[in-house]
C-alpha cells in the first residue's frame, strides 16, 4: 500500500481534484510513452481512498464508463484551455453523468451540520457523478482559464494554474519545464 501511495502521489495525482486525477490517469511520460493507470488493478481503489469515495461493494469498477468520462473531461479541458466553450456533446455527456436520483439531506458531521446530496442508490454511478461534479465545481467556482495543459506535446498533463499572473505553462518546472529550458540553452549554444 505504501508503494502504491508513493506511486500515486509521486506521479502528481491526489493534489487538486478527482476529475483531474481521472483525466491524468492516462499519462504520457514526457517522452511520448502512454500509461493507462485504469489498467492497474490497484489504481482505482487507491483513487477512491484518496478522494474519500466509498468503494461500491461487490461491483467491479466500470472501466468503460470511467474511460468515457475521462475522455469527456479531457475534451472539455482542452476546449477551456483553448479559450473555447465546452462542446455541446461534452456538456450533454457530463449532464447525463450528473443526473442522479437522490435528495439533499441535513447531516451531522464531525465539523458540524452540512447539507449533502445523498444518492438514491450509492454505487459507481454516484462515484462517476461526484467526479464530474468536481469538474463542474472547479469550472464554476474557479477561473476556467486556469485549467491548462502542459506545453510539452509528449506530456499533455492537465493542471490548474494557481499562479498570480496565470503564466504557468508546464505541468512541473522540474520535469517538462526544465527539459524545455535545457533544450533552449543547447539551441542557443549551437547557434
């Protein structure tokens, strides 16, 4: 478990929002090699624990639905990154995932009273809905222009730019950003 936690966190997951982790579960290693973390039997359970989702009992993860949601979130992120609205097909798909039967209830939690949406039937549809909801909250409560995609074409990591001037363009200044700085320095010395 400790090794998986290290892998999950060292790969940059678990920091911003569930939707972002799902989008980045399809990960390019900055050299163009793709890893689909949904193929790892331990990634989804760790993702659920990291974001405090109850694991639906006796049901396998609906990988096809997770991949479809991931694709919709990726296309939505790319549109926002390009300064465009979310495409109508993606909006319809996200709204379908969000359309879940349930009710709002006042619940007593450790930190006091809270109003929460309680699904009619908890399960994977609820988990998918919560992932989509995390995207909607990021877009609605934040600034959509802060959703960015790493400039390294062999990386394409989605991230939320929290810099004051909205100037961040690399997933990490230590990996992709540093690689680009080295590339430019070599180009200058060769010129």
